[in-house]
């Protein structure tokens, strides 16, 4: 009998211990793709969703003080297919010495994906749709939920080409409109070549136009009121990209997304209203093993506080997570409250507004429809360190504070040891790898940037001489400076805080007294490497600034470009302090590459072995339009400039000492010395 009682006691003890081991620690939770939100969130019995982990933490915080070490949510390896944005609000914050961490477990690789698999592909026949002879037997079709509209398609992880009228990325070869109407409440009328709209009637809202109003930025507007008989249509966009009511400086365009445009393997198009997607496979055929995905979300994570009520989101960490596959929002749907300063999409996979003391470290961002990370409005002491961003729709990192005025709250952030490459893949060619608008006091160092359509690191503001009634001629229904959208509105470009000016809209400014309203000041851009820049656009440089505040430092950056990308590129400089840039210090930077300062023609001027030493000197390599201090900057082409290898070694060694680029040195850096 005693033996039986002892056995029963041991069994109970074993069961108790087993349950105790599986009980969640109060500050550590686990999430897995195979998990279940009805489970306790332990390593053995994980949650399925980030939302369950977030809500569990929130419930604990409501009942007891924050644990000394904060909370950690471990994400197990695998892909988490998201059909909604993961949102974090002020109540989800951590504390200074007790952050809330969302991080990869051990050496596993969790992936947050905004993609959705598309099945049910079949060959398109003439009975389904009118086809040209060359399309018969080559194009596949799949059914979608009606209304699901996306701009990217991936076959086995590889992006396919959205069907287009002209099969080239060289925008110089695109057509120009025959006639341009004025901007207005109904959009902007364009007249196209005869028969160009022949197969597009009935596709209002489905067709887009990639248009370059000027040679340094573009817009991807939505076409409506398509009339094939008159060869006219109206473009609709809330992107303020034009400076004239009824004309463009350039005007080159390409039409996007029609079944009739599919004429090469690898191209696709969508008809969202009828729930159809079409694809000519790159291999010529599809098999059951092919995985075809398209994005469902514009963002994967949305973090937003409320600075006006002094409720910020604080002390959140993301570490070791991959963010993959998001879309871009059509330009006619962009929110009115967005600041649209740079003719690009101000959105991101990880969108942060009104935040403090965040950390994003060791993460990877792949195939974004916009940016990797966006810090909007109030953003301070955010550290973005050691991340990889590749195949971005715009650029890698965007910092945007408030427009010209007295509200200076986007500042003192750190962007270090990130690798950013192959940007502009969503069609936004003017995007810089890193862009700052009205953001100051940031430290930007040891970043490796390469293969970008425009500039590497860009700091911009607003030009003082635009703030006068005479400068608002293009605006239709508002008196604001800047470019206008297709409805004639300009306020979104600078988002001016008129209430902060001494006499409101009647204020008179000079170059000097306007500086107090520009907050893109005191940034430190040091020890960065930028190579293969300005691959598509003109009028820029790897380090570029326009109408900034004072005190920006550009020191010991290494810049390289192998050749001139296109015969029609112009105004390509090594370092470019453009209009109304004053008070910058530009020192000890080294550039290896060609510089083009005139139109493409026998009149090209390629300069080599030049230095700019003095203040306010207008050099042809390091182009300076303001009162800035230049010292010991070196340029050479085609020979390697003196000190190049030494500076590269310094950048590599100091970067590795600080922790490396996601723990190691990117392979691409080895090629820069050759």
C-alpha cells in the first residue's frame, strides 16, 4: 500500500513539474507559424500571432508593474503570412530599462510576409478573351477576389515585369504627350498618340501612367476617362510632382498594366474589377510546383502614438526579423495628411509616427512597394542599426518631420551599418536610399549603399523664395508653394505650418531669416560608402542637399561610380550642395568616378583630379551653390584617387569594431576597391 501511495505521489509530482515547465514566464512569450492562440505562448506551446502576444503583454501590464527586464516575444522560424497590419500603440510601449522586444528566436529566421499565394492558373484561350496571334497559347490566367489590386507579382520569389506600352526602363525612349491640359478638380487631361488607347477603354482606374514631368522625378498616376476615339485620358494623382498647370519640362511617359501590353515572357497584368490576373511565364509554362505570390498589404507593422496628447510609442525593439512583400498604394488614393515632399511614396513596411527610443536591428527588408522604414512627424532617439534593405519600391529609410515652421521634433536618430541596395524597384526613381526632410541632429554613418536610380543620402527642405504670392501661380485651390498634384493642390509638398510665421501667409522672408524654420540641420553623414548611383536619373549626386538648415557635416564618405549610365544623363556631380544650402562642412570625402555637367552631346565635360577647397566655390565636381566650407575632398577618374584604399580600410575596420553589417561584411564591399 505504501508503494502504491509513493508511486501515485511521484506521478503527481511529475505531472506538476511538467505543467510548471510549460507555464509561460510572465515576461517571455513565443510565437510560431504552427502555433495556436489558444495555447499559453510557451516554447513548447506557442501562440500563432503577434497580436495574441501583444494583447497578452498589455493585459499583464494592466494588472502589475513592468518586469525589470521588460517583455520578450520570440518569433520562431518560418513565414507568417499576414492579411492585416500589425499595429502598436502607446499602451504597447516598454520602459527605458524594460523594453518590449519582438525578436528572432536563437538562429532561426522568422519572415513577416504581406504576400498571398495565387493558385488555379490555366492557359488563356480566345474564348476567354480577345488575344493577338502572338499571345495565343502563352498567357495564363487566374481568378482573384474582385477588388484585390496589386502592383507586384512574384514567381518562385522572383519579381515579374508589369506589362507596359514601351519595353524599356530607359525613360528617354518613352513617348511624350501630344497635348497637356490644365490641372483641376477632375484631374489632368493628356492626349496620346493615335491608337495608343485602343484596347484600354473600360479599364478606367486599372491603367497607370509612369510620367516624368521633369528629368529628376516621376509620378505613377492613375488613368481615368479613357477615350480611345479622341486618344485622351485624365491622370489622377495626389503626388505633387508638376510645377506648371498645363505643361511639363520633360513629359516622357509609359503606360502600365494591360493585357494588350503583354508581349514578352515574364510580363503580367491585372484586371482587379473583374478579378483576373494574367501572366506570360518567363519559362514559357507553369507547373504545379511554381509558387506565385502577390502582396496584400501596404505595411506590415504600423507604430503610431499621439504626440499632441503626449502619448508616444516608446521602447519597442525589432531584432532579427525579415519583412517581405508589400504593395504600393495607388496615387489617387494617397491620404490627404501625408507629406509628399520627394515625388515618391511616403510609406514603408515598418511605419513609425510619434515614437521615441525604438530599436530596429539586424532585420531584413525585401521587396517593399515603398520604403523599408519610415519615421514620420515626431521621431526621436530611434536606432536603425545593421539592417539589410534590398529591392525597395522607393528607398530604404525615410525621415520626415513637420513642414517649415517652429515644430522641430524629428531628430537625434541613429542610422548605422545598414546595407541598402537596388532601390526604386516600385517605379519611384527619384528615391534616395536615405532621405531626410525637416529632420535634424541625426547620425548617419557606416551605411553601405549601392545600385540606386538616383542619389544615396539626401537632405532636403523648402526654398525661402518660393514663399511669396508670386510663386503660387501653379496652384489652383490653395496658396501654397511647391509642385502641384493633378488637382492643382500644392500644400502636400512642404506641409507648411503657416501659423508659425510672424505674419502668416503675408510673411516676407530672406535666405537668412527663413533658416530658423528649416529643421534639417546638424546632421552628421560620415564614413558611408555609396557606389553605383544615378543609374537612371539626372541632376544629383551620391551626397545631395537642397534648401536645408545649417550645420550639416559630410565627412570621410567614400563614393564610386564606374561609368556614365546613359548618353542623355546630365548634371551628375560627386557631392552636390544645391539651391539654398548653407552652413555645411564637406571634408575628406573621396570620389572615384565620372562627372557630367552638361547635356549629352560632344559638349560633355568629364573632369578629373579636381579639388574644392574654399568657401562658396562653384566647382564642377563638388558642386556648391551656397555658403559652405569645403576641405580636402578628393576626386579622380578614371584612375583611383589617392587615399581611396586607406579610407575604405578605415570604414571597414571601424564598422566591424562597432558590430559589423548584420554581423558581417557585405560581399559587395570587396568590389569597390577594383
